[in-house]
């Protein structure tokens, strides 16, 4: 079953700012996620009191998303060096 992939406004801006080859890898990973919900996926820890967030690893980049019943909602796309400080 294929789900829609919807990018938030910040995630859309982050995606647009990526280099061409990284953008292609992220696009391919999002298609794979939509088709089969597979990849290097882990549930984020330390987000109690918030919605359940998952992260998909694509090389040195991380895609943080929510798995809603009708779609995958992409919250952030960032380089792993940035870290997860924005969650706090």
C-alpha cells in the first residue's frame, strides 16, 4: 500500500536547499518510504508529550516524520551534524 508523503513548510525549504545529488538520494528514500515503509528507520526518544516521531537515515542526512494513517508527514530534513536540538 502506498501512502502520500507530505512535506511541512520548513521541510520543503530544507529539501530545496540540498545539493543535487543529496536531493536525489532523499527523493529516492522518500519514494521507498511511501511504497514500502522501509529503510533505516528508528523511533525518536525523548519526545514525551509530543506526537510520535520517527527518523529515516539517508547517508549523513536525517528525515524526521510522523506516520499518520493517511500519509507520512515530513517534519524536518537536516544534516546529522545539526543534531536534534530543535526538538527541545
